[in-house]
C-alpha cells in the first residue's frame, strides 16, 4: 500500500545508529516510494539504500551546501516531488543541518512529515537510569574556546538531566571540563549504541576522567553519548566554600583569560567586577595572564 502522499512533501526519515534492524518498516516504505533522497553524506546513505535493496536518486545536503541545496530541494518538492531527508545515523534535524531544511519548507508551506525512529540521545537517556521527566539535549559542546567557556558557565546550574554528544577525539577533554565546571555528579557514558561494542558506563563526573585514562585505547573509539545528572542543592554554588582567589584560579587553569575570569567570578558571586579585578591584580599566580 502506498504510504506517502502523491504530491510534494518532505519526509524526515530516521536511519539506524548501528543496527540495521532498527530501520522501521514505515521508514523503509517511504524510502522506497519517495522521488529522491536528501543525504548528509551520499556515500553513507548510498550504502544503506544498497543494503535495503532500494534504488533512489541521492542529492547532497549538508552543513557546507545547505543554503544552495535547500533551495533546490524545495523547488523540486514544490513541483510535486516527494523528498526523504536522512542523516548518516539517527534522526535528521537533531544536531544536524536538517533543521534548516525543515524551517525552509515551513516558510514555503511545504508539508513536512516526521517519522519516529532511532535517536542516540533518547536511547542513551532510556538506558541511563537518570531522571527523564525533564531533560535537555545539548548536542556537541561548542568548538570555539570562548563560546565553550560561556556555555559551561551558564549550564552548570541547569537542574534538568543533560544529554551530550561527544566525538572520540574530544572525550577526555570534555568530561574533564564538565567536572571542573559542574562538580561531581552521577553520569552515564553510552558508547557505540546498538552496535557490537555497545556499552554503558555508570559512574560519576569525578571518577570518569581517571577511568578514561586507565581504559584500553579501544574503549575510546567510536561515538559517545553522555547523560549527566542535573544540578542539585549539593552542586549549586560550589564556590561558596572557596575564596575569590581559588575561584579565579579554577577558571585560569581551564585556560580562561584573566579579564574573562574576573567577569565570570563576579557574576557567579554577585559582587562587582572591580572588586574581583583588584584581588586578581594582587595575585602573583596571575601576573602573566592578560
């Protein structure tokens, strides 16, 4: 039975995050019946289509061509064609440029239909045992140093469960930074979800950096999802028991410039930047910091 409209629309089609069997029957039907597939990487999606026994035209849609490609895709849909957008793994428009295509379709009154399916964030959350009634999906931390510091400073008081995607090359740095900013909390590190080497590590932010240092090199390969306990009374205002000097040094050790550290400390303690800067200028440890 034909499961998609005869006229133009965009289907958001989740693909497996590891196990091919996680492709739903409905998702496969849409891929079989659509006119073309918009893919983050046509090589990856081409292999998936081959495994499913499906032959469809593929067009490239990713972060670097989304402005141009998005317009072309919408023009084809407006002409009456049906497009299925896929990402390399999981649900499109979740921490990937598919969001912009959906938004563009909405602007042009194009019908958008989202299918349920594989999503690493939700899979990790359900297996974490941490509170799931309220949670925040945070995706990847910013690569830009200043943006990263600003994010970590603002997110550390979030009371909801937090979910992060972490690339293997950034794993140890990220968990160390989260511990420095957020303090010790329960967390679950999910590795290679639905794949052969799938594993859940139930631990705390305080223990995790050392556990990673001692882990076999093979453990630190693959894709990771970190599910982190939200802030609680024991985590809030962890600076209350330390001096302004110690508070400043905490940021300096993370690579924050002296002026930026002064601003962060002043904001967190509710005191003037001038008073913090006065203390900073008297600290020998900060003499070389600008």
